[in-house]
C-alpha cells in the first residue's frame, strides 16, 4: 500500500479529492461514504492500493 500526503478538496455533493503534495501525483477520489469528518483544506495521509 502506498501512502500519499495531500489536502482534502471537498465537493458539495459529499465526495472529495485528495490532491497529493508530490509533483506528478494524481488526485485521489474519496467517495462520500469514505470522507468521514474530513474537512476541506485539511492535510491528510491516505493509503492507496496498487493495481
């Protein structure tokens, strides 16, 4: 599992993206049922499973 540091970019429809801090990292979609208490602009670390 890869760990990615980034900022939460929330959407009004309940889902969010995490924008990685490292150059070239893709945004990570966080489904509405996985957002939890994440706040817009908050710095987080998320685990990403490799395909």
